DNA sequence: TATGAATGAGAGTTCATTCAT
DNA sequence: CATGAATGAACTCTCATTCAT
């Protein structure tokens, strides 16, 4: 049972993470000064350090939180459709809705390996210490792929490759859509699913989608 | 006709860029100190500044150079196959060979928007000044997509979306393969082309590839 | 009502300005490193930057402060003598006492235009940004001259010229006395006033003063 | 007899000094880069170092040259008037004509003690090494004062004080006039002489001059 | 001797982190 | 625990000087 004190702590923690998300999304991790973050949260710099050991820890906590959010959206939910394609669409749609809710920060999050494959800069920034939840996201995606293979819905290709293909496709659409300023990335779900499953080639069977 | 002096200049410039590529790939842009770069190039710090105005300019020059390299590999070459699929495979193969030649730096380059969609950090780092050649790469990819559509080889979808799909797929495989430590990304070409064109869904016609 | 915190701020600010005055007087502005100043004030370098935006700003603040001090001494004070000569003597005496209190820094201050006419170096150093209070000093001197003319005590010459004459005379004595190491410049007041008013020519009426 | 080689050397030396005068007058000594000077002289930086040991030496040579020029103008010339006042006027006029010929540099020269009393900055810049000819200028002025005292034309005051008074007056007018942008400082000679000799006080005998 | 690129010590400034209040 | 000023290591960039050509 959380005490009043615990609740206060959580309040501060959240305020800091919100501020950090906005500032880091805006300027990138390196240009984001702790001072900026504390100012946006309307608290003192020292207070940030009462809740996080280092600036880097703030970023890591943020990534944990977003990873956890993503992972949740990727998990099965009661009442999901049976067919893999529909299930994929449903889950992807939830994921992209989540991305839409944290739009700008995802530019940063992706760079830091949210779907796997962090940049060198990111690695250096986090001193190589892994973000726990990030592994779960990868795991959840890999599990989804496995499911598809097991169900016979996906080609019997090396799962690692299919995972790269799926994350690449998702990232391509997320980044592209953010950059293009699309109001909703979630809206792209059908296209993404279709391209991921059936590719970009024209075939007699698929005229226009 | 380049004089001896011009040659010397180019020599230094290249040495600096090579050193910068290695150091930045290794530690990321921010952790890479000019001092590290000059040390690796076995020259003095000041010499770096005789060739580049700022540290940021070194990165930009590097991105220009790699972009230009990529663009070149994407351009048509005499004697290319007629069919779009084969042409795509040939070009992609060349591009990936280039990536293989500059493996580790591509982790950095991608983050800085080499195929479009730079991260917030990258934007901040470059102060929003665009890397000229990077636009050409995007253009070359878009042109390739257009070609495919015109030839009737690709679905009649919004070209911007197909571009996101292609770049996403490429980036997914490049990053994934780098991270996995695959010896050659070029070797992935057939899989990439196949997935891009025909998707990941199992179909009666495609058992195993 | 100044809070404890405001007092602390002022304490630091003064310590910095005192240290800067000493160091700059000793080595000149360019040779004075921020590190020297902070060391003399027994604080950290960063602290200097918590109180002043740039090194240049420290100098400017110092000049403002000394200018303000000078201006104050030049202002009328209740109970001053009526006659212009005596009034001039009284004010000049106050001014020179102030100079005595900040002896060595005045070498720097004069060079930076404390009585008008900054050197090229000074202009460049301050980036042409004017020191507000310095204008007031010039104004106070000009006012004094005007007063003398109006009172019929000074020749009816172009006031700008008389101002140059007065400031030149003052600066000549200040610099000369400082260089000669005179213990008190204030003690020169009578000579200065006499020479300023009656010149250096021998006349039947003035044997020795 | 100067050989062709000597002439060439002198040509370079002069070109450098001319360029240095202009650049230093414009930006002050510290902001004047050797590179700027060599560029203005249309020669290479290295060449400057073939003629002067250090940047500081260039300044010193410049000051020597201007000091020597001033000293020359202060020396007696055949056919000068007998009366001290007229002699003073004649010499001062020559000096001010020289100043006019090197207008802007004098802002710098004065600061570096051309008439005595260098600023702290100047002392630091020249590392305390004296400029030989500068002593001669002071000597020539002191001699002039002595002459006036001996002739009974000046009050029997401490010569050092009268020297400070004269140099102060001259510097006041030079700086003031330069700053005011007067086209000719030489034209001020009569006023300067009059004020120096008879002061600024109105007396029954002197209505308007 | 003129050249101008290479050199590297040095300086100003920033900002994550600490800690007394 | 919140505060925010103090701290000082670290980093980029400058520029007087050198030296191979």
C-alpha cells in the first residue's frame, strides 16, 4: 500500500520524466541540460538528483518506461482475432497509437535502440548498460514472429531476419511519418501490415490497396 | 591539374576524415574529442582546424562523403539487367557492399539521417544545416521507386510510403546485421529484395527461399 | 529588504570584482585569466560565470562601478564653497581621494576611457558596448565646466575644449603620479587646480606656489 | 652604403610596419593577428618572422619609429623664435602635424606610453621591456620644460609636475580631438598653448581668445 | 629568403554533480 | 526532502611561432 510519501515521490518522478521527455525530444540528449529539464518541471536541479543518480539514468528510466509501454501494447489481449494477419494488425495498431501518444520522443527512443540496434552514440551515452525493458520489446517482437511462423502465416525464414524486416518496416514508417508530419501514424497500420506481409511488388492478384 | 600542394591538402583531409570515421564510429559524435581524432591521424589538433572550421563540419564532411558514395552505388550502371527486380538486386548489392566497406560508421551515419529521417540528437548536432548529398540519396531511392512503379513492377501505392518501406527494410537489415556481427551485409541482398518485393507472408507459391 | 541570499550574492560579486580589479590592474585585461581571478577570490572558475556572463562583462562591471564612484565624487555636496575655484578644488580632491583608494586599477580604467577617449584596444575589448556610467562621468565633468563658464570663472572657450583640457590635466597627473609612485595623488589637488586655472606661465603676480 | 639586399630588407620591414600600424590602430594590439598584418602587407606570415622576432617586437618597432618621429619634431630647428611661448607653439605645431599624419595609430601609441605612463595592459604586452626612443621623447619634453623654467617663462614649479601637466594637456587634446573626429589636431595648437600657459580661468586681462 | 601549413600550449566557457541551507 | 549556488574537470577553438619546401 503506497503511503502518502511514496505518492509524492512518484509525482516528482513523473514530473521529471515528462519534462525530460519533452526536452530531450526537442533538443536531443546531449543538448538537453539537467537545468532545462528541472526548469520545465518547475523544480530545482537538486531535486532531479534526489530521484535519479545521473542524467544518463533519467534517459534510461525514460527508455524503460516507453519500452514497457510498447511491450504492453505488443502483448496478447483477450478477444484478439485468430488469424495472424488480423492479430498483427491489431497489435501494430495499438503500438502505433502508443507511438502517436509520444510522437517526438520516439525519434530519440528509436535512436537509442527501442526496437533494437542502438546507434554508436546511444551506446556511448548509456555506457553500454542495457535498458532492461528494451530487451523485452525485442523479445515480444521475436515472439510475434515465431507465432506467425508456427501458425504457418509467415515464410519459413530465419526468424532473426524476419524480425529485422518487421522492425525495419515499422521504424521506416514511424520515422518517415514523423518527419513528414503525418497527424497519425496509427492510420498507416493497414499499409504497413500489407507491405510487410505481401511486399511491394505488383502481382496479378493485388491491383491497388 | 592538381599541384603537389593540392595533393598534400587532400592527403591531410583524408587522414582526418578516416580518423574521424573510426573514432566517431567507436564512441559516437559527442564522445569523440577532436584531440582523439587528431591523435589517431597522428597530427596536431590545430591541423584539423586548418582543414575544417568546426568539429561539426568534420562530421558533416564525413556524411557528405558517405552519402555521395551511396548515391553513386544507387545510380544506374551500363549493362544492368532489364527487369526491375534484378536491377533492384544489383543496385542494392552494390549499396550493401559499400556499407560493408564502412561498416561501423554506418551506425552513426544512419542515425544522422543517411537514408532520411535524422534523429533529434542528429538535428541538434548539425544545427539543422542539411547535408547536401543526403538529399541526393533520398532522391536516388525515390527515383528507383518511381522507376519500379512506372515499370509496373511495384504496386501503385503512394511513392512516399514505398520509399519509407524500402529505406526501413534496408536500415533494419543493416543495423540488425551490424549488431549481430554478420561478416557481410551484402550477402543479405537476396533476402532483402525478396522480402521487400513479396513480403513475409507464406503463400502457396513460396515455400522456402 | 535584502534577504540573506541576496547578501550572499553581493558578497560573491564583490569578491570577484575585487579580485578582478587586483589581477587586471596587475597584468592588464588580456593577461588576466579568469582562472587567476577566481583563484585570487578563492572560489571556483565556474562561480565567476554564475555572476558574470563573460570575462568581458567582469571588466565592464568593474568600470561601471568605478565610474559610478567617480561620478558620485563629482556631484555637488551640501555645504560646498561658493567660489568656482574652491568648489573645483573640493570636488577634485574628492575625486583624487577615490583614485587613491583604487590606485592601480585606474591605470586600466583610464585606458578604457574612464574620463572619455578609450583606446583602440579598449574599444576592441569591450566590443564597442558602452559602459553606461562612463557617460555620466563625462557628463559630470562637462557640467562642471559649464558651471564655471556660467559663473564667469572660466574663459568663454568652446566647452568641449575646456573639458579636454581638464580631463587631460587630471589624467596627466594621475598617470604621472602613479608611475612616479607618489603616495598620494589627492595631495596634488592644489597644484592641479592652480595649473588648470592659471596655467604654467610665470607672471609678475605669481612667483611660486 | 646600403646594398640592394639591404634596400630590399628595408622595403619589407616598412611594408610590415605600415600594415601593422593600420591593423593595430584598427583593432588594438591583441585583436591584431600576425596573419592579418601579413595579409595586409601582401606577404606570408613567415616573412614577418624573418624581419621581427615576435609579434611584440613588431609593436615595439612601431613605437620606436613613432617615438623617434615625435622626438625629431620636438628638437630645436634652426630659425626658431626666441620667445618661449612662440617656440613652444612652433614645436607643438610640428608635433601635432606628425600626430595628424599617423592619426589612428596614436590612440594605440598613447596607451602604450608614447608620452610616458604606459597602461598596465601595455606594460604587460611589452613584458616591461622599454621602448628606447620613448625615453627620448620624455627627455625632450622635460628639456623643453627646463628651458622654459630657465628662461623665466614658466613658473618655478617642480619640473616633473609641469611635464605631467604638459603631456596631460597634449594627450587630452589629441585623444579628445581624435574621438571627436576633428580633421586637424594641429589646428588646436594655439588653444593648447594658451591654456597650458595661462590656464582656463577668466581674468580681467583675457576676455576671449 | 619567402612561403604558408603544421604545431600545440593555452584560454574561455559549459554543465553534470555536489552539498550547505 | 527541496533548493540552487558552488564546483572544477573537460572540451573546443585560436593563433603565435616553427620549419620543410
